[in-house]
C-alpha cells in the first residue's frame, strides 16, 4: 500500500472540511478560542483555503480546509489533493469528508513527487484511511498512477524503447506474467512492417513488447499502448515548440502499464494481454518518407501522408495482432493528436467506440473516478478522407479537419467490426498543477478504465 497511509492513531490530527455556505455552522462547533483564531486569521472556507488551529500548548490541534460548494459548476472533487503540499509532517484523519474515498485518493495522488534527478520536498503528511473505504484499492491505484507519471516524466535519454521494455519486463516479473519482445529486424521478419518503418531511423531499435497474465479460461482483455519514446515528427519535422514535450509521447504505453498493474494487483478475473510498440521517431538517412507506401500486418497498404502521424501506424500493427486473439475487450491508449487538445483541452481526453453500452459504462466510471473522458463519434462520412490514390489507406488526411476522429477511423480499419473496441486519445500531461495532479506526466483514463474492468470482471 502507498506510504501516504498510516495506521489508526488516537492522536491523529483531524481535518475539518467546510464550504462558504457551511462555515458558520462548522465554526459554531469549534471552541470559543478556535473561533476567535479562525476569525482573526481571516478564514472564510473559500476553496483551497487552509488554516491550522493551535492547541493549548501551541501544537497543531486541528486543520480547517475549504472545499468547493457541492453545486459549483466547476467543483473539483480532488480539492483535498492540495493538502499534502500544505500540511506539516504528522498523521491526520478526515473529520467530515463529504466524499471520503475521492478525498483519500486525491490525498494519495497529490503526494506524488518526481525526484529522480534532483532532491524534492516530498510531503511527509500521512493519512489514516477513512472508515468504510478500501484503502488497499486506493493504494493500488495511486501506486500505479505513480508508475505512469514516473515513466512519462523520465526524459527520452533515459526512457527509450529498451528502457520502456525493461519497465514492462519488471512489471511482468513482479506479477508472474509472461514477457516477450520482438526487436529490430525481427519485426519485419514477423510481419510488423509499420512498427519497423517508424522506428528504423533511430539508433535505438524499435520493438514490440508483449505481456500476458491470468487464467487462460478467463475473458480476454487486451491493452495496447502507444510507446513512441520521442517524436521528432520524422522528416515532417516538428518545430521546436511542438517537439519540447515529446518525451511524453509514450504516455499511452505508460498508462497501459499502470492499468495493467492495477488489474494484476487486484487479481481481476481476466486473461490480460499488454502490447506496446516501442519506437523512437527519429531523422536519419533511412527514415521513412512522405508518400512512401508500406504493407501492414493486417494486409491493407498504407501511404504516408505525414511522418508526424506515426503513432497510429505503430498502433495499427499492434491492434491487428491483438485482434487475431479475438479478445472480449480490446482497448488502446495513445497520445495521438493535437486536434484532441484543441477540441477538448488537456484535461478531457476523447474516446471512441461503436459499443454504446461500453461507452455508457465508461462515461459513468469516468465521472465516479474523477478521471474525465468524453465520447466523440466514429463519424462514417469522414472515413473517405483516408482514401489514397496509390494505396489502400492514407495515414494523414490533408484537409486538416477532425484530426482526432480521422485518427480513430484509421485505427478502426485494423480492428474487425465484431470486436468490442475502445480507443482513447489521451494527453498524458498536466500543464499546470491542480489538486491531486502535480505538473508533469499524468495518469489519464487508466483509473476510469480500471473501474469499468473491476465492475465487469471483478
């Protein structure tokens, strides 16, 4: 279990939550001295406002913390995630959290720090898990989120295809999963031409990571994650501003590994498979070029409309392999398109599926877990934009419209219509710190999907 939780302690310092509308009633429950201290300190319970109340001996006796009103349109259920950055070292408990589970999860997620390259001020506040919540589950989720964040935050010089494969191998060893990896020229020999084409220009060989776990008699759930460890854009070179954050272009793979960790740690009754095409989209004399044409594992030939639309290429071969197993549920995650960010911003990834029941279940899970997702359509009329004059399909329509949708439609070409398939176009990064979400690499969609899988296969 994550180290932010503490065993029950009689001297745990209570944290009292209040909103502006509840503050007068909450204040009335305090001692007269505490009321005077709060008034003189200007505490009004505005969202995120923090006040420590001293005891008779001057030690910290109680904490007051402001929450959003329940009716506020932009209410943040993770407001309690600010507390680890505010609280001094000690053991705390919630006195009156309105949603104790999400508050405890936010507290755990907000305790994360990335300290691989410099010393960080790691929060030392620990929380006694509230009564009635599954502390093991919260620890499982927050520990997996930390894995995703660590992988994304690690710069590309230390997180190339080989290092990403090593992280997957370590996870497989931890949970007794089977691990395999196809590397370099073997990709062509074993019919993964698109993965090979995208990664061949890098001095770090491309590879396909393959992890399996669970009882073969259980329903098959396959996760596919985009593992582009750095994306220059290829010969369609990105400008420097667009290239700056491309260490996070393996965010789909990081989140798939985090989700796999949640599934295996929880012991869900599934036959889990994880596929990660791990490549670096580099520039060299043997780089793939605009208007090159390549076969795909599934069969259709692909014309390269843009070398910076490489993520969908590596996912196409991996999805084709995944689909050959006829899984009960096939899910892919990737940092695919800037169009998704333009449409929905960094905090709200779009997802795509033709299964309405799956979409409804995932939307509900996203709300309950405060892991926002928004369904966009696989709009059939746009499928013709993928047509090529020389091949079966073009990877990047030239009109610039509906980029996230056309990417999803491209991937749909490599999955059989009968397959229950879910595609999520994540950002994988928090640009500005929010409660429970430090700036940097982010675990997106994995918590919502884990909630869905727990309900279906728990």
